[in-house]
């Protein structure tokens, strides 16, 4: 108890024991007072958000109690204490969803509620979690571009394949070629505890390709997978209700290309509400344990809906895109190589700079489908000159190759398998090398961040 003020408690306990909990917490002389008895989670959340109490006492089995609900109560400044009195304790699940305290009996509960200094429980390491240091974890690359880019999805797929193929041959003894690395990486069935390799370079780099576009999700059908698999939505659901271990995440993300697992998007854009909230952040975090590289294909819109509706509780249409950008180690920005595409790209770079969430300054700009028919003779030079002038960046230029890309669409494969000589494939290989360089530059030998290098120089293709 602080300064003689009683701790206000919102009670959402199930079953006949509820009356006892309320009686004990409200007893005369106790430092706690029950301000609301809630029948279910909806009522509890409403009371929490109305400021009716500063501690919530909930049954561990309260229907709907998950990461999202706990996050909402935390946002409202409410501590969450779970009464977990079933014979079998749910400690791991409760810790994973973020509760601040747990009690196995009514007596325990009273003391946990009274102890306002109690810290959130330590999350027990999940069985499959490797003892990785931050530097040893996988890296996340978000691929974003304005409306009608075109090429976010193509970039994400081809970048994923190029990263899985491993770094280029340097001639150093023991280094593998891209081809060898891809062969090994693709067949590793179990979750990769190989994060540190991504920074050292070497064989068997594993990639997780995620479709987080809530407007035009299409990675699964593009790669010949079942359209309705919605792996990302499944992983978010699993993360919402408890710990998301690497094996579970891997189950939602089958290996679809050599070295590349795919977490498919929502089959229909109408399902966008499934991709938001605290559980989505948990998926990004766990993906770093599953793969050396996570490549996220995002939607084109960056608006934060809550600024429009003033309703911070509403699911956010663009949460998946904004969350991926906030989690990213490198952001790849894609625009189209025609006058409209370039104009949108220049504005898009401004929009990205104005995103309220902190987004890494490590960005690479790609101009896709660069062709003389759209921008005149010497398209490469004119595109680079235009972007240098209007955005101060030097982009990676990817040529137009309708025949190669159409072959990919026809077979549902990446260029490496159906049009290996496509110049587009080579351009994305160079982009992957630049992504690796950028990550390496950020992670100096002693683990400190390297000094910022001027953006245009780093964007050289
Ligand atoms: N470099 C390219 N050359 C030719 N066609 C391309 C190229 N890049 C993408 N495409 C084609 O453009 C279309 C849209 O690309 P996509 O990657 O799906 O864009 P987005 O995800 O931005 O909507 C696809 O049919 C794709 O095959
Ligand atoms: Mg797309």
C-alpha cells in the first residue's frame, strides 16, 4: 500500500471461488478494495480502460485472456495478476502473455496484489530457444514500397532466395559458393539455431519469407502454395495465447524454396484484422530464432489509423507493415522505373521518414522494371540521376524482364529455378550482398554499432 491509499482491484475470477477473492480483497483494514466485479474479459477491459482500477485480478483460465488483452491493460496502466489455482500450473503460458504476477492460491494472491513493487515474472526460456546473444540472432529485412510499386513481392521473393544462397565466393579457403550454400540451407528441416552465421557468412543460411501485405497478399499463390494456409495469421494466433516456440513457428512456415520457409499471408485482404497487436511483435522476435534472415513483404500504406479515428484500441489495418518496419534491421524501399513510379517513390521516401514508429535509417532503395521505353535512352543513368536529384539517394537498378518474370509466375517458382540467367536475378543477388554489407557495418567486431555512413554512398548498387 502506498501513502495509505487502497489498491483498487478489478476482479475477473471465474467460479465459486470468486466470492472469497472479493471478500478477502475487500476486507476491512486490508490495503485493497475491489472496485469492479467483471463477468468476462470484455467487461474487465472496459473497466481497465475507464480507469476503474489499477490492478486486475484474473483467473488464469479466463476465456480470451492472451497477449493482446494483457497489453491493453498495460496500456491503460493496469497491472495484471493471474490466479492460477488449477492442479497443473500454466506458468509458461502466463509469463509469455505478459502477466505481472501469478498466484497459486488465494493467500498467495492477496500478498501478490498488495506487493505493488512486484515485477513481471521472468519468462522461462522456451524449450527450443537457443542461447543466442543479440548479435547471434537472425536479422529482419522489411521490403516496402508505395502503391503500385511494382515489385515489393518480387523483391521480397528474389531477395529471400539470394540471401538463402549465401554470400558470394571470395576465394577465401573454406568459403562456399552460393549454389552449395543454397543446397544445404534448403534441406535443414529443423528450426535453425544458426543466427550467428548470418553475420559471419557461410553455408546454410536460412531465410523466412513473410507475407505481411494486408492489401494484396500473394506470396503463397506465387510460389504454388495453398492460398488459404495463412501461416502468419496462425502464428499470430498462437503467439497471442501463449509462448510461441520456434518449432510451432516452423510448422506454420513450410520450406517452399531452397533455404526459404514461407509464412503465408492472409488469403483474403478482409482478414487484415488478424495481423495486428502485441502477438505480431512476438512473431517478429521469434522469427529471428528460426532463420538467419527474415524478409517481410509489406503493404503499401503507412498511415496510422488511430490518428484518424482516435481509437487506440481498434485493430490497425497497417499494423503489420508498420510493425515490420519498426522491427527491421534493414528496410528495402521499392519503386517502379517509370515517371509515375519514380514520383511515388520520392514521396514514399518522405512518407517513410515521417512514420511515427522509429524505423532504422539503414535503407536500400530499389528501382524496378527500369526500361528505356518508359524513361528514354540510358534508362539506368537517368533513373539514378533523377533519384539523386529529388531524393538524394543512389538506388539499386533492376531491369525489366517480362519474359523471365512471367516464366516465374507460370511455374510458381523463383527466377533461380525457371529463368536463372535473368538479369533481374543478378540484380537481386547484388541487393542481397548490399543487405549483408549493411548489417555487417552495423555490427562491429566488439558488438558496438558502427558509425553512420552517408546514405547515398551506402545505396550504391
Ligand atoms: N523486373 C521486372 N521485370 C518484369 N516484370 C516484373 C519485374 N518485377 C516485377 N514484375 C512483374 O510485375 C508484377 C507486379 O509485381 P509485384 O512484385 O507483385 O508487385 P507489388 O508486390 O509491388 O504489387 C508481377 O506480375 C511481376 O511478375
Ligand atoms: Mg505484392
